[in-house]
């Protein structure tokens, strides 16, 4: 990987090597040779312009590529296990146990005919909760994510909630599972700044306390700078630069990163400051 020379193996929560994804076998790849590693307990921000392939990359990690889109090359290891040849049942088994994903489009992650509490059920059952116990646990998890009346939320259907509320529910379910790896695809984009601050602080504390690795996809350089230890920048399906987050902001190496940072400098400086202030870091 660009600027990333670490050896593979058990030290990694996630290893992606030379990943290629195509919608049409003879067409231009949507993801073109991406290599990324994420250490255990580490937070890596994956950034890049809209359409560069961030969601396709993480969808492929989770075995969730859309119909007609295929992984055509590369290797993906999750918690040291090679995912080559995994069935949808194998992916289902590791979901939440070993890796949780908070999707960019929260509505698509929920089944419209089930209440929010039903969406907690699978996770709660697999962790040995039952009856009253499980309802209280789900309500506590929602309260942590800023819901004032979590008991009422549990009885709602997904279509009765906003995108930001669903993102927080997804995070609550993800954290409840205590996975060693969380993939958060624009997990706070639908939230106001105050909620965003709360959730980002919670994620950062959670990662530290539980040694949980987080692959954080974001458009927001302020978020990347505040939360991540490392950053990878994508463009047109490729990683153009990756490395330590401080080095990236202080001394970007690629022309693309330099252009992006300087063109966003005014906005970024303001945003960076405000997120830093909000997070108190
Ligand atoms: N179902 C699909 N079939 C074919 N191509 C698709 C499909 N969904 C997305 N694409 C294309 O794949 C490329 C990568 O899309 P992707 O969703 O990964 O971008 P992204 O980096 O996540 O963008 P954003 O920041 O807007 O979320 C884009 O060119 C997009 O048009
Ligand atoms: Mg996306």
C-alpha cells in the first residue's frame, strides 16, 4: 500500500490488498487496486471525493456489494481471517460479532416491517439477554446515543424516524455487540453539530476503552483530524496517499492532497477548529 509498509497478520483488524471492483468486467474498475490496513484498536479515516469508491470498498469488506457489482481481484482479511470464498452465511455470522457496519444510507439497513426493538433482538439474543432484561439493555444503549425517551423509540418503525435517528440506532446496535472492528460510513452526516460531537466523542472513547478498530469514512477533514490516527485519501478508485494523520495535514505528499487541502484551507481551518473545540482536544 502507498506509504504503508507494515507486515500482515494478527496485528491487524482489517487488511485489504490490491482490491478491484467492477460493475462491468471489461469496463473501468470502480475500485482499482486499493490496499489499506487497519491495526487493532486504531482509527483510520478513509477520505475522498464523492464517487471515488469508499462505499464500494467497505461494502466489499462486508460482502454487501450491490447486485451486478463484483470484487474481481484482491484479498480481504478480517481479524486475521481471509474472507475469500465466504458465503453470505459466513458474512452474516461475523457481522456484529467481529465487525459492525454503520451504513451511509441508514434506511436501507432497516427492515420496514419490524420495530426498532426487533432490530436489536438478534444482537441481544446472541449476547444472552432475554425478556425485560433485553428491553432495558436496548433502551440503555439508545440513551447513550442521546435519545431522551428511548423506551418510546423502541416501539417505532424505521419509517417513523429521521435519517439521523436511524444512524444513532445503528451505532447503538453496533456498540452493544462489542465488536473489535467498526466500519462507519459517513455515520454522522445526518446529525446536527451537537449530536455529531456527542457521537464522535463516544466513538473515540469507545475505541480507546475497548481496543476497537474503526474504519471511519468521512468527507469532513475536521472529523478525520480529530478522531483518526491515520488517514487514507482516495481518488478515482485508487489510494493516492496514506499515512499518519498529523503528517498528512502538516505535510501532504501528493499533489492531489495538497490541492484539496489548500482549496479547502479556509473552510477546513474553521471546521477543524470548531470540531476540535467541540471535542475539547
Ligand atoms: N449499483 C451500482 N452499480 C454500478 N456502479 C455503481 C453502483 N453504485 C455506485 N456505483 C459507482 O461506483 C463508484 C463508487 O461509488 P461509491 O458509492 O463507492 O462512492 P463514494 O466514494 O462512497 O461516494 P460518496 O462520498 O458520494 O458516498 C461511483 O462511480 C458510482 O457511480
Ligand atoms: Mg459513499
